[in-house]
C-alpha cells in the first residue's frame, strides 16, 4: 500500500484552477520527484498534499487514511513533514529554539530533547551554532535549518519544495547530498525541484506535470533517458 496516494486532485487559488485531476503515489521509503515547467502546479500540489491549499475535488490519502480535509498539524502528527520554498524560519530565535518550535507537537519534553539532539548530530554546522540567532546564518545554513526542523519530528514522509532555489552550485550539491542521505535512512521523500536533471538523477520514480495535469510518469532513470522528456523538459540533453 502506498504511504501517500493522491487521487484526481483539483485545486487552485481565488477561483483559478491550477491542478486539474493530478494523481500520484509515494511508496514507503521511496524518493519521488515532481518536475515540469514553471506554472505546471508543482508547488500547489505539495501545498494541497500538506493541507495548506484545500482541494475542490479529489483526495489525499496518507498511510491508508483520507486526510483531504484535515489541517496541516494533523498531517504532521501522522508523520508528514514539509520543507517549504524560501526561508520559513524565525530570524530572532536561535537555531535550537527554531528546532524546538518545530518539535512542539511531540508529546513529551524528553522526547523533544532526544529528537533535537539526534537531528543536530546529523548537522554539525548547526550544532556548532545552536545558540546563534537564525538571522545570522548564511542562506545555505538557513536551508539546512529548515530541513533539520522537518526531521526533528521523526517523519515518515518529507515534502521538499524547490530546495535548491537561490543556492550557489556548491550549496546545491550539498543540499542534494543531504536529501540523498535522508533517503538512505529509509524516509520517503516527495521532491519538487526546478533542477530537473538533478531531481531525476537522485529519485527512484518521477512525475512530469504540465498545465496542472499529469504528462509523463515512470522510473526516474527511464524518464531521464526518454527522448521526449529530454527534448521538452531537459533542454535536449
């Protein structure tokens, strides 16, 4: 049974339909990429899956339960985390305080502390700066902080929305290496990414969206080698 299943999802903003019947699935421990041109509806898909946008039709199922109408907090408690586009942190709080806020739904203080220390062990650069204000971090470290905050809840699925956006080539490599390490720990990942080449390189399976609808899907390696996909979405390479 898929960990995440999206069925015929229709969603949008202010009366404008963006998603037009999108369907997809993520198996436990699988990394799935969603690629496509700007305006295809990729970010809207993630927001709908996490509950930030309410679909007008279709459904979202997580771990066998229909969560279409539930709030984002309920999805967090069920084991779904979300790393949004941009820098969604509290700049005047320390690194550690940002992580503690990310773990606020964990049931006990001891659980929060244990999870926080486990996550900081994965991010030595953040551990060294745990008392430092988030506003003093570089762009790359802010992105690491967002990922760490998603991990502190010990999720089973992480949604990544354009994690390489605005980063230097060196930091892009680092963030993709990090996503790969998270995947190898057994977490399922749904990755929306502007860098289609890199997304298809590291993913197990992929979906191509166009104008808010499914266009292609299949094993990522197969799509990467497909002449139509290369011509339309990978610059012919």
